[in-house]
C-alpha cells in the first residue's frame, strides 16, 4: 500500500511539474514572438499599411474607421491618415525637422519641432488609439513599443488572418497613473503576428463593460515591410482654416 501511495504521489508530482514546464515554455515562446515583432518594426527601413478599426460598444453600437501609414527611416518621413466614420479626418505627418498634425473638425494645424515631436503621436486621441499602435513600434526608442507591452503573454496557437499564418498571443494591457502606480483601463488583448514577416495582422482589445454591454476594439492591418516609397507619398498640405 505504501508503495502504491508513493507511486501515486510521484505521478501527481511529475504531472504538476510537466504542467509548470509546459506553461513556462508557452510564456517564453509568447514573449520571444512579441520581442521578435518589436525588433522587426524597430529595424524596418520603411513601412506601409492600410487598416480598419472597428469599435463595438453599448448593447449593439458599432463604429468603423479606416487609416493608412507610411514610414521612411532615412530620410525621415512619416504619414498617418485617419478617417473616422462620419467624415472626420486626422492626419499626422513628419519630416526631418518636425512632426505636424491637422484635425479636420477644427481646421487647425499643430507643429511639433524637433526634438519635442513625440506629442504629435502620443496626444492624438482623435485617432481612437490607432496612432498609438504601429507608429510606437516604428519609433520604439521614443515610445518603448507600447503596442506590444503585453503582460502575462500566452501563445495560443496559430490562425490564418487575411490568408497569412499568424501566431496568436493573448494577454492583458493597462494604463498606469505615474503618480500612484495604479493600473487603470485594464483590458484583455489578443494579437495576431505573421509567422514569416512578424508584422501584426490583427489586434483585439476587450475592456470589462457594464452588465449587458460590450467594449471591444478590433484593428486589422494589411502591412508591407520595406516597400519603396517616394517623397511624394508623404506630402500633405493642410487646407486653410475657414
């Protein structure tokens, strides 16, 4: 009986140990995939995408926005063009000397000369959070790859997105008050990363809503790594304010 009992305990212990190792391996793989994606964006010489952001809220409300990104590391050029459902538009563009923003609703252009140009992206709340995603990966030295700062990441298999095989990584994200260190806006995150290019194809963020409601953002991308982009593709002239 003692031998059987000891054997049972050994089996339980080994099973538990395997589960721990398995979980650790998945966490390590997930983080390595996220890091590979971070490194990929940070090393790109140029980048372009088109995207769609769907915001689901309330009981059944849905807003659909579109955007495009163009990026060239040297000489430095950047253009992010956001079109909000309903007709509003917000544009961020950069040249070697400064970054600029223009908001159609106000007709106002704001300039951010070097070296204090980061607020052009970090303060662009009018873009429903899309400007704080891939642009932060492209300018990782400034923003720290904010889009992929995912806590407790888990590799949840692979899935095809837009005809491309993707790693599916889940985890959570949150914002933090600098003064108190308190986490706010905690949300579940799933990101799909192309298994070959390590570019992001899709991201879903789900916040905990009130009972009977929902709060989910679904962002999909058609990305291109190191495309040939000419200077004319980055030109934007803000219309004169009325």
